[in-house]
C-alpha cells in the first residue's frame, strides 16, 4: 500500500466557457482524436489511436488517467502549426488544469512523437469568481450531492472560518454491506496524515531539549546498524524527507504485511539499507523516515509512540476519535474502505497494514482534524515560533513534517493521505482563518476534489 505524497492543491476552477475550435491542421486532428479516445473511456478507441499514431510506443496509463480526471475539456490553444500543438486542458471531474504538448513526425502519415501532459495553475481569465461564503458553501453541497449520487464521493467535509465550523456534512455509505451511512462522526483511515502527529510529537521533544533538530539519529539510536544513516541523517532530514531513507512499501512489505506490528519490526526489516543519496542533497518522500522518527520519539520520551502521541497530541487537542489501533480490533464507527476494481467497489481489507504507524495508517474524523488544526495554531501543541518554522518551506514543498504551498493570503499548510480505499486532506490557511478537512473511504483523489472546489470559491477576506 503506497501513501500519496502530501500536497495542498490550490487549483482554481473554470467558469463555463465555449470550447475553442481546434485548428484545421494535422496536429489539430490528432488532438481531436486523442481527446475523443481518452474521454470515451473505451479501451478499443484508445488502442485504435495508439495503432494509428503510436504503434511502437503506446501512451501508457490512458485508462487510469480517464478514471482520475473524468477526461479533459479543451480550454485554449496556445500555439500550433502543422506538426506541433500546445493546448490548455481542464479536467472534467475537477478543477485542475494541464498543459498538453504534442508533436508529430513529418511523414505522409504522421506519428505522435511527443506527448507531454503537465499540471499547471489556472491561466488568467479561466478561473471561477469568488463567492460570498454562504454561496460558496451552497455550491459545494450541490457539487457533493451530485458526486455522491454518481458514487464518486463517500465521506465527510468540514469547513471552518476563524475558529467556527460553518459546514460539516456527510455523504454516502460507511459500510456498503450493512448499508450504514457516513455521518460527521464516522472514523476514516487517514493514511499519511499520521505524519503530522509524528512531526508534532518530535517537535515537542525538540522544544523540551530531548531531541536536536540537527543531531544525527545515531545520537539517540547508537546501535543503528547502517552507519551512513546513523551518522549523517538528522531529525530535520527525516521531517523534510531529505535523508534518503527510502520507503517501506513494496515486495518486502507485501510479504510481511501482517508481521510488521511494531516500530522495531519495521526497523529490523529495513535498518541495514544505505541511504538512497547523500543526506541533505535531495528529497524523496520517505515513509521509513517517519518510522525512524517514531523510534526517536520512543527513545527520547521513554514512552511507546502510541502512548506519547495519545497523551501529548490527541488528548491535548481534544481528539477523542483518533487513533491507530490494530485492524484486528473493533473500532466503533470506523468505516470500511473501498477500492475500485474494474468499476466495482470492493473492501480494501487485504491491503491494510496490521495497524497504524508513525508514517500513516491511523484513523480520525473531520471534527478531530479540525480540533488538531485549532490546537496547533493556538499554541497548545507546540509554540507558535516552532509552528512558524514547521510550516515554512524548508526544502521544496515541505516544512518540518507539513506540506507548505501557495503564496500571499493563500499560503497554507497541511497534509494529505491516500492509499487504496482511503483518501484524506487537511488544508489550513492561517491568514484567511480557513481550516478545510475532507475524508473519504474511496480511492484518491476523492477527498481532494471537494477542497479544490471550495478553495476556488471561498471569499478572500483576511482575519
């Protein structure tokens, strides 16, 4: 089971615009056929396109791209001639934009020699206007009603402004077999969102003088077997994913999924590996790095990771519905996660780790995650000075355990979590006073879509 790299999406949706005409050129013809094949959802059409234009190098992942995006609308042709074309596309299922570049060979029957699709921020003039708060919330509810009716969303969404919840609503089924509806108190698996709790716990111990941000982990784990990691990887490296400590998911995890029950179990399996790169010289999202942070928290606090986080994060923030109990234990109100397999939703039971870890896999509610954000901003968990550091860019898009994106009033922080049958997002915009939470028991990006939608429409009124 893989965790999605954390990111706060700040894409702005488009207003309804007439679709521009494609140029009457070979490149325009190819783009028309490409969009028709992709948007149809018909594998036969995709195969026919590949046979015609990419017979030796079919475009990979067209079906998955259609599933994720709902297909694309053409918004603007930026540049074109007979053999090249650059166009702006918008997802049909959401509010994201992409730039497509394609190039054809100069043959009598041209082939597609270049195909590149990159996400972009929305171009000027293609964004939706911001709405009064009540209107933005009403638009979100309408959008979610439609998504739930078409089985594209099952979960809960919370929107808060200046410490007050202004929307908290649920859609869909928490357990399809028993026909149990989702409520705002439903517990959802949150994937990598656990990393925020681990980061806060580690930073508490830094502020207490029990861990050093720039101390190598061997200071606290002297018997760690790989010396390059023990002597060169620091707490800061782990929090910013710059230690080169690698992942835990893959064939070894799959073989040992139910045997990996403690932090020590994970370390025994992975602690002999060398770093992927010289620590501090690059960045690669590392679940194992957060397992190591869990080990450091245990060593520095003298408590188990779960006991420390329960007392110093969950209880301190008033989070009574958040935890990481094993899957073998009955957790009241915990939803069943569902994977889309060939258009059929099936439980994700066979993909789940034995229990949640410092890297991910716990469960929470939209209300608890809002309470976490409020406690964090009020100074109940770490000092405001430390929070400023944790939510300021340290390396690329990461602070200390938090994703950091945006600018101006829309500079925000948070984290997401995603894996088969689970999707969660927390977005915090301190200058505007917004806290946005979305949790779902469906595949990503189910939880991301509603937050992209509402972020595009919320009024930009500072505190």
